């Protein structure tokens, strides 16, 4: 019987899936039934049940008490919500026993709702139903009692009408004593349910309005839907690592549902957006009476039209058949009119056009308060256009989770067997954290019974870069680009991965590809990333796709590039050449070969020794990085259009040819890592367009004398050079906005003229030997970022001058400071790191300035050994996200911390014994190390905590790691 029933359910599932109604079929699997019973009155006119139908809910009630009241109300509301509910519409004849149809309905139902009214116990039919429900409960059925105008205690202790009814049954010998005992036991078990599961209890007092009754029915329906998991979606059984993302999305949604909320989840194809959205949907569906999931919106819209999706949405949310809409405008009108007050949960999967959202959600998202809408898309622009405020980007999986996901598909376990561990790690690296690729690879290998030869074949094939099953999915995103964006995508795939974004911008601007907009689109579609160091990044599988699409206009393989040059035949298609020779380091490149490439705009060469007789009249970018035998730059006078010259890591380069003075269009010159370069040519000062000069890790000692740096410079980096001092003439660089002296170990002072750099926004003195700061620092009216980290303890800066109010990020690490500097004027600070770290023998003082003035702070890191307490205004910092306290050895108490803090690190605070974190509802990271906190209030209330370590021991390893992470955060300006 059960086997036949299970087969029927499966058959229904496939039938409904084939007709686009899989959601309804899935819901039916969770329960069975349209149930109820009526006693001693005329039957209600109910529609006939479908033959062979299974039920989800059984209603047990006393007809005279509730048939035309709350039972009718509850039945109709459950039916409207799509719950198949059994309600007996037959009139009972005296002496008739409960029939097999009713017993079967109870047994099949997932939930039984006995409605305990005043006359319930007077009906032996009701009591027999109850006893049968209790028997089914032991097999997993849920009982949700409703006490209607009856106190639970009357049922519990068999007082008033309930006790009298049982006595009447006994006295009139309506049933035998065994039945009476069974009924008592059933009522007693209902009492146990009441005690153990208060959330399953519903109670309506004797004197209430019909409005209260309506609210109670609404709550019951919501609870029933929750228990049935009616809208639960089928998600892969190989889920890995989604918990953190789910918690973050739920945190974005929050608990305040007074309005409609829309959450957009975006990422590249195959990254796991749909899986993540389904998990969130499943977790929340139990709280909604009306749910709708529309899968593959993009494909369905293309194949069947958006009207088909509108009809599905209307049908799912209304829970009943409706006249189909015939056009988009009619569908929008119906959605806006019918659902303007409906509270619903909606998931729209794989949306690719803004028009789809307008068609399915109404022009102004017309749903009622409390509605939650989840949208997945590859294109963030779609979300922005629809004014979605809550946007969650899905990134790649780390190696640990990638190995686990691969193993689940390949081996059906969390970890690979030892003999397959190394091969599995190689495969996981190829996938680069893309869940779809991991699933495809693991599933393919799961069919091979771990045969060594087949594994080796697959591994070799995948190392070459093509995994057929995902190419079509990635191609979808490429085809959505316009022609200019496609060209930029292909350029990055072929040439510019790992390059500074600005290097490529010149090529694209010259080709009129509108790169600023194009890069924004590519990022929003998750096809590229621009990393924090401004470098371009692309997933390897997208790179392979790009190189497969365009193989003629961009020549990456040096053999193909050489062939084009040596043939000396005109080739107008070629715009970029990369001549990376690998181990073949010496080539002579013929002049005529380059003149046949009239549209060449980018050239990359890494040969150790090559002939300089080449030119390309339109060349914009010349990259000769890592030409390790290059001692002098070639004659550059034949390259008048050159805008970027990159000579990084040319380790033997000692001289810049004077012809560099002919490059009047040069805007970017990079000499990073040219360790033999000690002097700059005078002609450098005559470059009117030069804006960026990077001299990091050269042996340049001075930039004064006969050299006058171009006043057009906006960025000058002298990091890790041998520079002795800056000339007073530095003040003439009025366009300079970035100056780096990081890790300069020979310089000890800044000139007063530094105060004339009114355009300066960033000054990096980290790990340098600067021993004093001029008072003119206050004049840097646009300075936003200042880092002062000495390179060793011998550097003595005893005081910090007054700093400009424009600062947004300040990082000071000075052991020699004798007093806590007054920073209360820096009202624009978002990131403050003050690490004094000196001896705590100094006079112990509280923090001397008001924290409340720094109202924009997002990161506050302090290490002040003699500070006894923080300002009480700490709790008023409404933007603070990260509070870091290390080696504040005299700190005795911390006032209330702002509830916005998500990361709290307290390290080596020896005098701190009590801490209240009860209001930190957003806290996700808590470290209390080397701190003897005994009284920690509120830890049990931290629902969002992901990382936690509380340890009284110093554990210097943990402290060092957290300190290093803090410094990295400062340099990446994550909060500035």
C-alpha cells in the first residue's frame, strides 16, 4: 500500500514537472490530505476530492460547536493557501463506527489539528479520532491542538465539561472501560504536547472578537505551512560552505519586515548563485503563507515568453486557477492589482534583463509589506536599474571547500582517499573555486571507478584548459556584451591579466572602446575583477574562453607572433603582440616586420637580448619588463605616440637614453626593480605629460641637482630607494597627489616645502627612517591618507604636529611618543590606528580627547599601555565596524561599545576583567587573548558570531597574526 502510494507521488511529480507545475508537486510529497469530520448536522457543500488524492492536514472538530464558524474559516484559509485539507462532510448516523476512509485520512495526513471546543469530548467519534491521531503521532505525525473557548487546563485535568463528558460515556456504557482508558491516555498525551511544544499550541479564550479569530486562523495557516515546508526547493545533497554566505544574506535581510525587501545575488556563471538562493529560500519559506519560485527566468523568457512566467507567478501566489493573461501589460496590471497587499516570498532565478523584473514584480514592486524577493543574476546592472539596495556578490570557493565539494561529487564523501589526494588537489587548482567546474569534474570522475589511466587522461585534458560542459554557460555572459565590451573582454583574456588597469586604458581609449563604462559592465557581470592594487583579474576558464574566441587579432603565443613579423606581410588586424620567449631568450626582431603592423598599439617583449631596430608608428604601450640583459634603453625617438613605458625588473639597466625627452606624450614611466639605475636623465624634466613616475627598488639617491621633475607629476613613488633627502623644490609639484617614501632607510626628514603640496592626498612614510615631521603638515589641506611607521626602535619621533582636518585614514606606530597626541580635530577620520606601544611606566591617563567627535570612524585600533579607560562616547560611534585594542595594559574598563561593531579584538589588556558585549548583535568576529576577562556579559546572545577565540594566555602566535592582518587592512584602506 505504502509502496504503491509512493510510486503514485513520484508519478505525479514527473507529470507536474513536465507541465511546469513542479512546485505544487514537490509540496505534495511532504504530506497527505484534505481531512476533517463533522458530527450531527447538515453537511457543508464541499468540492469533491480528486480520486486517490493524498492529504496534508486532517481537521477533527465537533460539528455543533464549530462547523459553521472557525472550522469553516480555517478550512477555507488552508485551501486558499494550497494545503490539501481533509474535512468529513458526511452526517453521522447513531451507532456508526469511524470508517476506514476516515482512518486512512488520519494516517496519511502529515498534520492533525484537533479543535478542542466545549462539546468535543461529548462526541465519541471525536475522541476516537483523537486516539487514532495520537497513535499516528508515534510514527512521526504532527499534532497541532487548537483550544477554542476552552482552557488547556480543562483538557489537561479533565475538569468542567471534559470530565463530565467522560463520566457520561462511562455511566451510560457507551463504550467499554478499555476505550475510556484509551481516550484518557490520548488527552494526557495532548497535555504532554502542550508542555513540550508550546509553539504548536493555539488558544482562543471564550470572549474574543471575530477579528481575533481571523488573526488566530492566519497564525495557524502560517504554522501549518512551516511544518509542511510546502515551498521547500530541491537542493543538491552536495552542499559545501554555504552557511557563511547564508548567514550574511540573512543578516542583510534583518528582522524588520515592515516593507518590501529585495535581495540581489550576483556572480559569474557556475559560481553557485542559484544554490545559495535556494538555501535562503528554504530557510525562510516556513514564515510565509505564499511562496513562488521561478527558475531559469532568462531561458524560459526566451523560449516561452515573459507572459508564461507571469501566469506561473499569478497561479502560484493565488493558489488557484485563474484566467490566463495574454500580454505583458495585462500581466503587470493583474499582479499590481491582486498582490498589492500580499505578503509573499519570491525567488526569481537567472534574471538577465530589467524588463523581466518589471513584468514579474510590477513597475514599482507592488507587493505588500513583509514581502521578500530574492533575485539571482550574472549582471549586477540589472539589479542597479531596478533600484535593488541589498546586493550580495558570490565569490569563488577557497581551496579547502573546493576539495570538499569535488570529493562529494567524485567520491561521495568529504575528503578524497589518500591515494587520490594529490591528483584531487591538482584538479581543484584547475577549477579555481568555481563550483560548477568542481561539480562537472567530480561527476565525470565518479564514473571512472578511480581508474588511474582515466584519471590521468582527464587531468591532462583539463590542464590544457577546456572543460566542455561549462563553455556554453560562460558563453552566455559573453554574448550579452556589446561589441566594444567584447573587445575589452578579449584584450584582457589575451594580454592584460595581472596588468595595471591604466596600462590597457590607453589602448582602449585610442580604439574608441569607451573603457570606463566597459570595465564597469564587465565587473558587474562578474567577468573580471579589478583588484585593490588596480590589477586586472579574470578566471582561468573565462580566459580560455576569450582566447578561443579571438585568435587572430591578438597574438599571445610568441611563435605565432614571430611568424607574423618575419613574414613581413601587411596585417591590419593585429593590434597587440606579446613576445614572451620563455627559455628562448635571444631573438633579432626585424624592422620591416613591425612596419607591416600599422595598427599595433601594444607590444610586450621579455627577450634578454634583442636588436633595437624596430618601430611602430602608432605604438601606445611598450613593455620591456624583465629584459635582464638590457643595460640602456633603446633610441625611443621613433615612438612619438608612446604613452606608457614599462621597464620593470630590468636588473642590469643603468642608463636611460636621452631620446626619452622626445616622448612628449609619455604619461607613465615605471622603473620598478631596476637595481643598477642610480641617475635619471636631465631630459626627464622636459616631459610635459608625465603624471606617474615609479622608481621603487632602484638605487636613485637624489632627485635634485640638474633634474627638475615635471610639474605635471601626480604620483611619485620612491619606495625602497636609496634617496637621502627630498629637495626644497619638491614644493613645486603642485599636481602631486601621491608620494611614497615607504621603506626608505636613508632619509631622516621632510622639507618644510612639503606643506606646499596642496593637491597631496596620500603620504606613505611607513617603515622609513623619518625622525621628524614639519609643522607645515597642517597645510596639506587635501591630505586623506597618512602612514607613519618607523623602521626600527632607534627612530625617535616624540610628538606629532597638528594634522589637517581632511584626513580620512591615519596610521601611527611610534614607541617614542611621550604623550597621547590630540587628534580630536580629525572629524573626517574613518580609519584610525594609533600604536604607541611604549612602556606603561608613563603616567596613567584616560584617553584625553573626545571620541564622539570622530563620528565617522569605522576602524579604531589602539595600543596605548598607559591608557586607563576609553571615552564613554565609544558607544556613540554609529559607523564603527572594527575595534582593535592591543597591549593596553592599564585599561581597566571599556564603556558600552557601538552596536554596529562586527569585529572585536582585545589582546594583551592585562587589567581588563569585565566586558559587556550584550548589545553587539552584529558581531561576527571576537578575539579576547591574553586578557583575564572573568565577567563576559552577553556572549550567549551573539547569533551572528562566526569566529571566536577567548584565551587568558598570551598566545603570541595568534596576536601576531591578528596584528599582521590589521596592518594589511590599513594598507588596503578597507575602511577608508
